C-alpha cells in the first residue's frame, strides 16, 4: 500500500501516557463527593473554579437574567440552531418504532422504546464556552422524552455564562446548575444532599471529565467517552490548500492535543497545505492553541488511490471526516469507521459543531470502529416483552425449553417449563423432567 506520511503526530503510546496521569486525581474526587456530598462539591468548586455560591442550582430569576443579558439577535441564533437539532432528532425518534409480532401461533413478542428517567447534560466552559453543547444534549434528550433533564456548566469569569444558561433554558432543561469539572459529574451521577442523582450523564469535556465518566460508567449510563476533538480532511486536487488548511486549523484550535490530519492523493496539495497552515498560524487569533496541536498532533498523509485513502481513513477512524473530492459520495458509500462525515467543499465540521442539526458529540480515540455519536436513541431503552396466549403454545415452547435446559443441566430452569407442559399440554408431549410433579 503506497501510503506516505509527510508529517507525523504523537504516537498512541505517548497519548495514553498523558491520559494515565489523570486517573488517580479523578478517583480521589469521586470518592470525596461520594463521602461528603455538597461539602466536597463546594470545596472542589472553590479550589478549581473559585466558585462557591450558596447554591449551585440557578433560580428562575437568575435564569431569566441570563436570557435578558443576550440580544434578540443572539437569542434568535440560538433558537435557529436548536430548531435544526430538534428537527433532525425528531426525525430520528420517528424512525424508532415499538414492535409486536406473533412468532408462532399464540406466542407474541415485542419491544417498547422507553426514555431513561433522568439525564444530566454537561456543557464545557473552559477555553471556549460551548453553547452548542447545550443544544446537542438538552434538546436531543427532550425529543427523546426524558422527563427530568439537568444541565450543568462551570462558571466563566466568575459567573454563569449567559449564553450557555439561555441555551439550556430554551432547550428545555428542568434544572440548571453552574458547576463544572469532575465535581459536577460526580454530584449529578452520585447525588448529594441538594442534587438528585441521575440515570445518565452525557456531554463532552476535558480529560478529567472524560475520565470521570469512564470510572462512573456502570453505576450510570453515559453517551461515550469523548477525548480531544479530531478531524480528518480527505481532499484531492479539486480543492485548494486554503480550504484544507482552514478546515484543519478550525478543529486544531479546540485544545493543545487535537489531532488534525490531511489525507490526499495529491503530493502538491499536501505540500501547499502545510505551507498554508504555517501562513495562517501567523494571523490566526487562536494560533497559540492551534499551532501546538498542529505541531504535536497534526499529520499529512499521501496515498496513490481512492481505495488506499478509504483504507487509511478507516484505520484512522476519526471523529470528524471532511471530504473534499470530486466524488465525495465514494467515501460515504465505502467508509466504515467515522464519527460524522462532512461531504463536499460547501460543508464543513463547524456547521456540524454549531448549527446544521446533526449532533456534535461524537466518538474519538478510534471508538468510531464500534459506535456512532450521540443521538436520540442514546436516551432510549429498547425493552422486550413476551406473551403466551394459548395452552398449546405454552406446552410447545415448554417442551423445547425443558429439553434444552436438560442439555445444560439446569434442572430448576427446566421445571419452570415442565410444570407448564404438565398443566397445559397433552399427555404425549415429551419433556425432560428430573423432578416428579
């Protein structure tokens, strides 16, 4: 396979070493919140965010003040984005159907799709207060029918961020908290004296938030363990270096460890894009962040054929894949491992991040090999049921069940079947009882 790397990022081993450093800190915080509840949450919030109000949950008046702090134009923009997210989530919800079928005469099987009872939606607020994460979590959970939705975000410059709070409120959150970091995840997942625990915690965050969700998974549900944002730009010579470089740096500005990779079959485009990235870094206001990500995690890959490009893209399994080629649908039809595809030069990852309607909480760290991103179905439990309506059906299923239980040596299981064969069946129906009636 003719794959050539003009630029490499850090290795997976180096990245995993970084992740290992946060585990002990997160474990200690979770244990502290579990033991001391609100007292621990307040102390941790003071330590990490210099924020220790009398209560972390915002009142109706405080929420209204945040909404009033935004201009009508800003509110309209938030509402527009939420409408797009809501419309797509509703279409997804409509595709999820309850079913009930008669598989044999008198045997009815079915499933119901039930929303989880409570969800906490975390919205990051560090380097960039991610207003859009409120849409992606709160609005989608609301469309799924979740009856109790919490939303939490850290303080920004010593106060609740008005745009984030407004987005949470407009999206339909039932409880809104100004609380961030691992202490927020722990409080909502484990519960405190003033914060009722939830069934599920979702939303992106830094490495500490991701680790907290990982350690809590099982006690609660999560959407996924989202690491640093990733972008893969797949391009041929139908586009220019300026578009490629802009789309790479558009995601590299997220943090100091955000992989941005160009995959192309044009050696000239590869070289031109590398030069254009360096030019843009001289004028980009967020170059201090994007430049470090590009230096440490950026990569440029040249392949010979489209088939090689698909194979390498599936190996990378990026969170975001921006395809700018003559036939972008070739990648839609052939790629298997990605969080979300952005097809054609007219679209880009920022559209998906902020407004177009698809969800921006997506798998990272090669998790796209086995999961998609957040969607309305993540908030829904598909629960099965069965009914046996006739004596004949119970005896028929029971006779098979009896013999299969005997095959496994599970006598008590078998007797559940046998008692029904004896009660509902004909005398000539064979079964494998080890216990006499």
